[in-house]
C-alpha cells in the first residue's frame, strides 16, 4: 500500500482523507475534508517512489542512504510549501497549513473544483478558440508575475498543471519542480531538475540550473498555448532548429499576432525569448486583432489599374458588410457557456463549414497510413508512412512474426506526408519467446488517432475500445514457471487491469499410471500498468506439476486520467 486509505485522519482528526487525486515521483495529493468546517481541501504528502514504503499510515525508508535522501527532500518539501504560502495571487493555488506526521511532511491547499486544461482539450473535439486562449494567457501571466517578482520559477507549466475552476478562472498548480533564487544569489531547489517532454526548455534538458530563469517558464507557456490552439503536441527542438516558423502548424483561425507570440516564446535561444511578464503584456496590449486581408498585388501605375482599384473598393465594401453581419450574428447568438465549447455557435462562417465538411472520416484517415515490418538483428522494425494532410498520433500495430508470435507496438506520431519507424522489441527476447528464428513478419494497423480531428478521443465506449488496443498480454513461456507480461503501449496509466487466466496443469505419474490433469481458470488484478511500461505475473505452481498450456484475456480495466 502506497497511499493513505480512505477515512484516514490527520492532525488529530482535523483532516479526513477522502481519496487520492494523483501521485508523482515525489508526492501524493489527496482530496480531504476539513472536519470542523466541512470544507474540501487538497493535501500533498511527501512520498518518494522507490525510496518510501508505508507501514500502516507511517512512511518508512528502506536503508540509511535513502534516509539521508528523504531527510534532504523533506527540507525541500517544507521550502516548497513556504514559497507557495508566500504568494498572494488568485491564480495561484493557496497553501493554508503545513505539518509533519506519519514520519513525513504534508501541506494543505485549496481544492480546485474544476478541470485541468489538459482535460478540456482531451474531451474537446477541436482546438480552443483564440479568445479563450488569450483570456487564459492573461490569467497565467498574472500568476507568473507574482511568482517571478519573488524570483520563483515554476518550471513545469503545461495544460495538466493549469486548472479551470467552475467559475471559469485559471489556477496554476503543482509547484513540485519550482526553484527560487535566495537573497544571497544561491538557488533553492525543491526537487531535482524536472521536465516534461515537449514543454521543457532546452536549458532544462541540459541540466544547468544557472541558465534557469523567467525565460524558462515562457518557453513552457508558449508550448502550452500551442497545444491549446492546435490540439497537437509542441514541435521538437530539432524541428524548430531545422524548419523555424514552418514547424508551427496553426489553423487559419489563429491570428498572426498570436502565432508570432508562440514562436517568440519558443525560441531555442533563451536570450531571444521574452525576459519578463511585462514584455509579454506590453506586446499583448499593443496588438490589434485584424481580419485577414486580401493578398496585396503590386500596382504598375494609377491609370493602368483604375478599374482594378474600383474592383478592390467594391470587394472591401462587401467584405466590411460580411464582417459586420457576422459580428452581429455572433453577438446575438452568444451565451454564458465557456467558449471552449467550440462550434456551439450556429453562426459558423461558410469557410469553417466547408472545412468541417471536408474533414476526412476515421476510415479515410486509416487508409492514408501504411505500415510495414521486417526482422532485423535488433528486433522487429516497424515503419509507418502517412500520406494524409494531418499529423497522425498513437498508431498501434500488430506484428505477426513467422506465425509463431504476435506482438503489438505503438508509434507515437507520424507527421503529415511523412514516415517514422519504431523497434518493437529486442532480438534476444524474440528468439526466447518464439523458440526459433523466423525472418518473416506481417503487420496490420489496429487503431490510430488524430487529435486535431478529434478521432479516438471521444467519450464512452469508443474511447474505451480504442484504448484497449494499446493494452496487450504476452506469454513468457516456461514449463514449470510460466509468466505473462502486461504491456501498455499508450500514453495513459491503466489501473485495476483484470486478466482471466485459463490453464492446464499435469502431475506426471512416475509409477506408470495415468497423469493427474487439472484445468483451472483464475483471475489476477494488476493495480497499475504505467504509460509505455509493463508488469509481469508468474502463475503459482506446485513443483511437481507441469504447465501444458494457458490462455490469457483482459476482462476489464480503468484509466483514471480519462475517467473511464
């Protein structure tokens, strides 16, 4: 048991644990009730994975080396609570209490009744409206301004760490990676340098804390804006370095000013990014969002283009009235619902309607992806080619190698009109399982998603069925000690995976009589299978029994991040 049980009491009954909200490498966050007032609060507990265990409610440490590490981390944890408590801004989660109990440390925060921006874009079929993103940006900048004034850098800004409460207000959470410059110029580090791929700035990957600053948060902020505006992952450093502005793929609905803002924040050179919140706010305040203009054509002379001038005047007048009518229609149809409920407005432009009508179906998208596989000295090499105009994500393939083994693998993404490859598994493991060398491989596509089009990330059974394609049970055969491995090829953590196991055991009769054969069916529950990870299970077996065969089947699972 790693988490406190429901109903556990802290501070002599002051707080009652209701459930765990999330767990990272350095802590567990719980929903709790403040018993006297009945208020809901969030409580973060210091609990280091791989270092800590739990006996009853108390947190334990396995050895002296870990004891020193844990004591060091506890001091940083207390510093983290103190830093957040000192920040007074409505867009930063508020810390109310801090205490030590159960041989570890806790701090108590506001419970944000709402959803993260990651949840918003996961369940939202399309990118967010720019007006919403600008509103969120201004609120995030308010939070960063309060932090940076105290020389505190968040260092893990991403949609998952930005909450949208029930009133539509933004609240910045999770300061576990934050850093602070002390008055003597030294750096106080809450944890080791933390990073989230796609949102972490180059200087974070270099691991040089001396280069960390406000500009580091701005890179992550730019990446966050890009995800909200496009509903696709931010470009890599290599893509930015090689393609520059061409690597940022915005829709026509995103203004030039906002595109330039994102590109500015995501400059690889930290000196070329904004250096303060004030810089960004000045740029925002000076911007005026204008309607797209017709392409300008150089004029030869006034007399030659007199008729063309009249034509442009007519087009300009017509365009003005179209924009005016659209604005009036949009205003008359506005509601109090958040504008991340995209396309709820019936006054969609004809251009948008046309784009939606031309959006490929899931079947058409699948037809644009071709996969192939071959056996190499390093394993099974799968190549995916994409001939569509969209970036394809989460390509799940099944490989049949020499009709002796079936494997599944996941290719994270393939750019529009591009291709990529992935190694399914090592050669030694291939031969161990298959029992013989087979050079032939057959591959077929199981499922894929394109988040920009909203495919796969739909609600209900569609999502559940698609996710199950990324969860695969594999036999690791041994006559006396058979094992199987549960492999997760998705980007989500699976919980409570139940596997049904049907198998046959035989107890040989060494005196020449008939063997004792038993057929059994049992169930085993895996508490969790991490994203892009695996867990193993060995069947219990009396030493005098041989296993003849067994079949495995996933019965059910849950994925808490998606609420299913």
